[in-house]
C-alpha cells in the first residue's frame, strides 16, 4: 500500500472520529442529564471492574502477604465503585471538580499547542479559550453544577473537539499539498 493510500485511509478514520465527536457532543448537549448520568454509571462500572480484576489477580501473587494486600485493595476498589453508582450526588460533586481541573489543564495545553502551529491556529486557540472557560464555569458553579453541567460541558467539549479535528485535518492536508508541490 502506498503512503498516499495510507494517508487517505488514516484521514478517513480521522474524519469519522471527528464527526462522531460532533454527533455525541450534540446529543450530550440535547440530553445533559442522560449524558451526565451515563458518565457516572460508566465510571462506577469501570471502578467495579478494576476492583474485581485486582481481587482475581490477588490469587496470582507470589506470596500470601502480597496476595492478601492485593485482594484487600481490590475489595476497597470494588466498594468504591459501588459507592460511585449508589451515591450519584457525591460522585457528581467529585467528578465536577475533576472535570473542571481536566478542562483547565486541557485548555492550557491547547493554548500552548495553538501557538506552536503555523496553520489552523485560530480554531485551536478558540477551542482552548472555550475549554478554559468551561473549567472556570464548573468551578464557579460548584456544588450546584452537577450531573447536568457535566453532560452539557462534556457535550460542548466533544463538539469543539470534533470541529477542531476537522479543521486541523484540513490544515494538515493543505500543508502536505504544499510540501509535495500540488496545487
């Protein structure tokens, strides 16, 4: 397979991922409670799965002491997952703070990345500012901002990620054409 075919195939996958991010972003904005609750449920299920796996791995430990320790950590992780699912308000508060921190860090990294680009900088800069604003709004809305805010803000972020991916793909394609001397 030639490098042009590989680039076209990768570009097609990139486009599909971008459009999926946009679609899921719009759906999350339209149904923020469902999106927020889904995130909480998914986090809880993942933590439960991690706890169960640790408990299973405990039987493969090299020593009894290490096995007991791994099993207890697994049991604690399992209990934490059950708490996440059974206490959505508490989970929502913790997740709101974590999401606010994530948005701030992600926005700052996008801001730095925007200044390292020669093309496509404007949209990435705009995305960075929106992402930082979302983080600040979550902090300012705490503790009232909960499951619905998580769903809406995640939807907005997904929407912007998808649009940014499409914009950057166009910029990369344009730069590749310039390098190969195509018009």
